[in-house]
């Protein structure tokens, strides 16, 4: 065989190996990211939890942002923008968790203030009773 006839054979061998690998790579690149169902569910549960702890009245801004981002995430998923949908769903979950935490902190502050008032009232009552006994 002459060197000219060997060259196409080597090239065909390489093509036989490289073509399936190239096709597999192209198929993987074209494959879409799966829908971020778990991200969306986590965001929905976080919003429901925030609503249960009365974040609608105690952290309305954060809860509103969480709802808006969840809506945007659902829209992104519907438009086949899975990465953006997952990111927005994660942000919605974080905003809802922040709303729940702020609601919890507001409730704790209110309870703390009530305890301080009760303690002050008891202290006054004790001073009045000890002052009357002397």
C-alpha cells in the first residue's frame, strides 16, 4: 500500500471513533435541564409555613417578594428556562423563610414586652404591699 491509501483509512478509523463521541456530546449539550420540581415544592412549603406563622401581617414585604419570585419561577419553568426557574424558586424559598423568621421575631418581641410589663406590675405591687406593712 502506498502512503496515500493509508491516510484515508486512519482518518476513517478516527471518524468511526470520534463521530459517536461527538454525537453523544451534542446530544448531552442539547438536552434540557430537568424541571426544578423540588425547588418549586420547597418554595411553596416555605411560603405556606410563613403564612401559618402570620407573616402576612408581620413580614408582608418579604412574603410578597417570596410569592412574586415563586410566580416568576413557575413562569420561567413554563418557558423552559429551568436554570432561571430553579434560581428563582430558591430565592422565593429564602424570602419565605426570612418572612417566617421575621414574624417569629416580632411575636417574640411582643411576648417579651408583655413579660416586662407584667414583671414591672408585680414589682410595683410588691413594693406597695411591703410599704404598707412597715
